[in-house]
């Protein structure tokens, strides 16, 4: 089961975080800082799997963003690496070449996509079309309501 998902830039600033178990805020901040520092300090020739404070941490860098996933039990690390890749591909498809600014200015949509993929710490969906369908329907509904409110004036 996944315990957390982080998206972090090269400077170590967290752009998105999602936790699937309760951790006090002080401990969460310290944990994030330590894991981010550990992942960012590793070079490209080192393995993408790290054990830290009882967590198995799997990370992958895409352009200027690091995607970091923490888990505690016996999930397959390669499966989690594939999940990270599916997440990036889904974000890329939605934002048309995702970058850090897309995540920053559309944080609620990035969270929505992540929540469609992971529910209660379990990877639930990896099919891009199934993940993006609800968000496209929401956008269509909001566009229709904006259009109808303009006509009503």
C-alpha cells in the first residue's frame, strides 16, 4: 500500500503531496525534507529505490520534477515505478506536455488525476482514458454552465 506521493522540483520545493495515512504535520514536514534531500542528492547511476525510516521510497526524475512514492509493505517496487510512469503519462496527456507550472497553477486538477489513480493508498486505475474521462466531463459541464449563464444575461 502506498503511504505518500510527492512531486518535487530540482530545488527541493514540494509542488504536490498526497498522504494515505495520518502523519502529524511536524513529522510530515521533517519526513518530506529528509526524503527529498536524500533523493535529490543521489546521482543518475544510483538505483531509484531507497529505504528510509521504515519506508521503501521509489523515485523517478522527469525533466525538472521528481516523483517520489513511499510505501511500507511488500508491494513490487517495479510496479510502483510503472505507476509513476503512468502518472506522468496521464498528466502529460491532460496538460499536453506537463511542466512544473502546470502543476502549480492547476493543483486541484493534478490532485484529481492522482486521486483517480490512487484510492486509500491502493493503485486503483492506470488506464489514461478512464482516468481523464471524469475530469473531461467536469470541464465540459463547467463550460456548458458558463455558456448558458452568458446566454441568460
